[in-house]
């Protein structure tokens, strides 16, 4: 055995330190979200549910095994929103409040459904999800159920929007999943990026209504998506979600999102009237020009 030199000791110590720092900087899914309590493959995706304490999370597993958190719900306080981008989507309330009827495209674990039902019980919520397995998991593991104010649709969002006769005060679009190539879902999500679909969304809005989009800043397609949204909704506003890689776009049917001063004033007034568990002022400040 070779003697342990000072240089080798330093290398060993540094290597261990780097490993520890990496663990804290990039904790494993188990460290972040807890133990696996359910998983299943569907025709569209590989779903995994993890639980840590009272917090239950729905993750999508890609072909490389990487897990992407789509929903996170505290079962002890299911009316709260835990993920930053879902909170950012509520900037929509600064443009249209109240929202009497809303459409959510992309169900996940149903965090938005539970939030709206808790804080705005008079709002009728329709949620559309293409994957029956996601709907099943939302029911079995996240407590989502239908009622007079909640309607779930297992359907392709593109087809649903084209065929429905309903109109909505707000449409929340969070249906851009990284699907396996063999699933066929990539082609379906690609249709949700087209100008044809954006025009259909606009037609499904009531006067004064809006669409709130969740986008990924680092996605190479995002700039193209933004150009298409701006063409159909020229009054849109973009907001970076703090401490995340998400972008929220608030796109009114007509008119434009007001300037930063007025927008910030609306956020402060809304915070004073409502206790959502977070401040919309923080999200309003993150506006991008």
C-alpha cells in the first residue's frame, strides 16, 4: 500500500467536499420529494408519486430516468400552491377578477383545481387532461373529485377547445410535457403551440378574458412560442418566476397588460383584499420587457 501523502490527502478531502456540495446543490429526488408511493406507465408517460411528510408530489420520468416535478400538494393544507409557476399564473387575477368560469389545460395533481376551489369557491373550474392515468392518480393520490363547481375531462386539449361551446374568463395552459418520442404525445403538444390553437383559445374567452401560459425559459422553442402568442395576443406581458426556470405569460383577449406602476398597484391592492398564502407583488415585480 502506498503511503498517504499530503497531496493525496488534500485531493481526497476536496473530492469529498465537492461530493457533499453537489449533494446539497443537486439533491436526489428522494431527498427532495421523499419515498416513492406509486408509479405507473401509461400510453403517454411514466408517472411517479413521492411523499415526504405531508407533501405529496407528482413527477414525470423521462427516457433518461430524470424526474420532473409537475405538482406538489401539502395534504395538510391542500388549498395552498407550493410551486412557484402555479403561483405566478395567478397574476391573471390582476387583469380579471372575479373569474366565474375557468379552463385548465393540463391537470397534473390538480393543485390549481384545489386552490381555486378553496379560495374562490364560486368559480366553476373545468380541467382537461389527455392522459387517463394522470386523471386516475389525481383522484386516487391527490384527492381530486368532481362536483357542482369542478368538471374533469379526459380529452385532447386541442380537440376540446375546438369543439366546446363554452366561454371562459380565464384559461390556464400548462400542457407542454416532455413526452417520450414513441408516445405520440409530442405531436399532440406541438399542436398546442400553433397559431391555429391560439386563435381557438382567444375565441373561447369572454370579453375581458385572458390566457395564462406556463413556459420554460431554457426551452429552445420558447422564443418561437412567445412570437406566436404575441401575434395573437399583442397586449401580452411576460414574467419571470423567481427562483425557477419558468416564464408566465398573461395574454388578454383585448387591450394590454398595463405598465409596471399600475400593475404593481393592482398587485398591492389585490394582496390587501385576499390572503392567498403568497404575495402577487413579488411576481408582478418580475416583469420582463
